[in-house]
C-alpha cells in the first residue's frame, strides 16, 4: 500500500504522520492504510469481538510498511490516549480511525495490531473510566462494573453453553450428568435464532431440575483460570451455532462451572434454558453469568 515510501524513520508534525519521502498522512489517510491490512477475526472467546494482524505473517513489503505506520500512529499520534481496558494488566494506547479503535499488543515475540468496531462494546475513555488497573483482576474487563463504573453490556449480550449427557447409561433419573463440552461468550441473539431454526425440544421438569441441581451453587475458586483447554468440533445440530467448543482434562461440573465464571468474573452461574438435542441425545444448557455489581 505504501511501496517505496521509506519507513525507517517516521515523525509526527501537528496531527500528521510524516514519512521519509515527505508524504503526510492525516487520520483519514492512516485509516485507509489500516484498512488494507489482512485482518484476521480473533477466535478467542475470553474477549469481546476483535480482529488482529501479526507482523511476521505479513506477505508483502507494502503490508509491513502499513503495519509500521499504524503501530507508530497508535503510539505517538496526539489523538490517541492511554487506558486500562479489556482487562489488560498494563495501560495500552488507543487510536480511533473511522469506525474502529486500534491498539498494539505483544505476546512473546508476536507483535500484533488489533482493532474492534467501536459499536461492539463499551467505550474506553480518556479520563474517568479505564484510567486505573482493575484490582485483583481475575476475569474480563466487561464484567467489572464495580471497578469501571460501566454497565455490563457484553455480559448481557452473551451467554455460556454446556452440553451434558447421562454418561452413556441412558437413565437420566439415576445417572449423574456429565459435561462433554462447553462454549463461552456466545451471542444471545445468535443462540435465539439457532433455537428457533432447529426446533430443539424442551425437557421434562425432572431433567431440568437435575441440571439445575448439578450446575447451580458451585462456588467459584478465586483466581482460577482455564487450564488445559482444547478446541473440540461441534457434533450434531449445535454445529449451526458457530460457537467455539472446548473441553478439558477435568470436565467435572465444578471445574467447568468455575472456568465459565472466570470468563466474566461473576461469582456464580444460573441455568436459563435446558434443551434436548434429538440428533445426539444430549442436553444443551444455556447459562447466564450475572454481572459483578
């Protein structure tokens, strides 16, 4: 996108980024540069929706130069600001270009530019909300109403799902329920559309009560994060949800319940809906994670 511009040194003059060639980029031009990068949708369910670009995976000199311009702009442009956001332990610097908010992160040797649609989450601000780190952080930023003073919009927009069965015994009243896989932070709207489309059946009162007794009331273990989580493929009709399904070595209900709470920081989970999946004979449970207040 910027072939041959000479990116060895960049500088800020006023509100423009100046390249070695003398070319000047205002915010609109920087946004156009950023739009040309090969953004990848993040398949990470512990954060709100966002996209990223890793510098070592860029294929052309033009893309690498565009990455450098965007990174420099986020770090130095006067329109940017610093905030504690998305539960990062360190203060990050953010820059708004058009409808996106951009920021830089680094995980070990991987250098990444990130962006999210500004309409998808609560705004982080230049003062007030987000000016300090969350104390005793164990979860995601969008659950911490008490620390940030924000309405928990994303907690209200998302739900968690678990798939349970009777352990292969086929006698629900006698068998203990077993969790086979779970998915965190699934959009409620998508779940409702999926449910209407597949016609999943409601369960008997006995089954629903058994699920509730199994899941509810499990105390969270402070500071415990998901461990040994691995992606597993969807099986049966729930594949249409498009959720990221996970399982762990220890799939006991207390273990999974703790992990699901960790994604939001809430002290408990609540059963909302229990459905029977006719194609697999399993039970799909929609869980609500109450926000921290």
